[in-house]
C-alpha cells in the first residue's frame, strides 16, 4: 500500500482516539468515522488498481517481446 495512505490511516486513528475522549465535540467522531470509511474505499480502489496492473505485466511483457522480435525480423 502507498506510504501516504498508511500515514493517513495512522493520523486518522490518532484523531479518532482524541475525538472519542473529548466530549466537547460529540459530532467530531462521526465526521472522523465517515472520513475513515472514505479512506477504506480509497485503499480498496488503490489495491484493485495495483492488482490489475500487476496482472497485466506478463501480457505487456509478451507484447513487448513480440514487437521487438518483429522489428528484428524486419531489419
């Protein structure tokens, strides 16, 4: 997972702990929980994007080799 995403998660957890112990801002923890849900969605999207890229590497590599061999034969 991307480093900034991990840092964001850690900062969010610290903020959530502070919000839960601070009774002056009762809605603050709800806001942070919504932010956490958005971050979860972002993590899933990032993981899916990286997974698709990794799954395509062998296909891209084969296409590149075919292109290179075609250029060698033409020369």
